[in-house]
C-alpha cells in the first residue's frame, strides 16, 4: 500500500516519534526520520537522516536538502525537571532549542512550500503539562510555546490547504520515564489507570495527517486518559 506522500518525523529512534514513523510507514507513507541517535527502523520507505535537532544551522541545512514534504511531525523531546530554587537552566535552554526552535526552523522551511502547493499537514507533539505542573515549569513553558506557534501559523496557512495542530499526551509509556533526572518527579497515572501507549498517539497523529482531517487546524488535542477532566 502506498499513498506516495512524504512525511518528515523527528525523534524516530525511540518512543513516540518511532511509533509515529512506524504507523505511517504501515500506511504507505515515505518517512524521513530526523534524529541524532542511530535509527531503529529499517523498513522500506524509511530514510534516516542524522541531524542534531538542537543545532539550528544543522536543521536549516537538513530541511533545505529534503525532497518535497507533505507532512511534518515534530516529536523529538527531552524532559528536565526542577522546582523554583533548583531550576535547571542549561536543561531549559536545551528544551527550548529542541522543542521550540527546532519546530520553528523546520516549519519555516517546509510550511511555506506546502502552502504554495495548496496542501500540507503539521503536527507538533506537545504535552498535557503545558497547562502547568509543579516541578516542571520550564518543560511546560516550551510545550505551551508549541501551542501558541501552532495556533498562530494555522491562521496564516489555513486558506492554503495546510493544517497545523498539536497533540498533547499525558504520561506515556516511553523510555523518557526511566530518565534519572526525573527520579523525584514520578509520572501521574491518568484516571484510565495506565500510561498512554505511543501507538495510541501515532493513530491520532495519522488521522490529523489524513485528508479527512482537513477542517481541523489550530487545535491542541489532548490524549490523556481522562487526566484533563475535573477531579
């Protein structure tokens, strides 16, 4: 099965990015996977692209060299935690470069070309933490910035057949949960009683990339197992 469409997905070596890439490949997409880590996918249609997504100049060079892009999914991310008085300023700078600046640089190259062709899809992987959570203020700020950018850019390109959305998961079953830096900040299980699975996020992202989602843009869509409901 092939739909002859090309998606650029970041963070495809593991976790949510890998799940999204695998899901799209299974539905006939060609996927360019941007990551600094070695690829863990070896399927037909997948092209690994080694790039440091915290390096703005490297991103710009890489994005400009890619073939025409029908969809951009920015899933790469890291988590650094810290309460006031113990903030991780170096970690915050890294999160900003990786979560926000990388999204902006990729979109700046790819989205105008989509608009010129009259179609395209952009999805940023955010976080329910963007609403705020004790001990994660710096992380939350970067994810909130993604929402603001998505809504702003959605307004710019909606009339040109391009949608821009954010998918914001609650705690997800990925290797990020084993990061030693968050040992004192355990994830909260949603009312569903389990962590969100990366494949569940991938399924939602794939829908937002589809023709059926043409009227959905500028939205922050939670996939949270009830965590955003009133308690």
